[in-house]
């Protein structure tokens, strides 16, 4: 993978981590229904983070 591709992976990783952090901070103030939806979003972000880490690992 090229440096440009690596930069995009790192950018995407930072973005997903930031989204996950924001969701975790908002979680405590959510209603029970919103918490369920927020957990689904956090699980999705976490899965994407794991995928990006795997891609990044393959470039190392």
C-alpha cells in the first residue's frame, strides 16, 4: 500500500474513533430507546475500526 493509501486509512481510523468517543460520551444522557440505537451505532463503528486496523496491520 502506498503512503497515500496509508494516510487515508489513518484518517478514516481517526474519524471512526472520534465518532465512537462522541457516541460514548452522549450515551449516558440517552433515553432507553436511544441507548439501544446508540449501542448499534457504536458496535458498527467498532467493527469498522477493527477492519481498518486489520488493513493498516497488513501494510506494516
